[in-house]
């Protein structure tokens, strides 16, 4: 029997972590992507399901 090597968990790079523009939390799973006229990239939870307080 061959032994499987356990790989160390890799830390996520700052570029790989997506933050919701509406609620400010890390996005895990599906997300929506918007690129504005000013070339700003914004990410949102899929369907705006985040629990942000609306003003």
C-alpha cells in the first residue's frame, strides 16, 4: 500500500480573496461581478443575498 502525502494548506493570496462590496464580508461560493465605467471591479454575493443593513 502506498501512503498518501498530506499537503499543507496553502494560504489564500490577497488577490484571490473576494470581498463583497455591499456588506464587506468574504465571499465563499457563487458571486456576481461588475466592472464599472471607471474600470472598478466590484464583487457581490450571488443574487445580493448578503445580510447588509439597508439605509
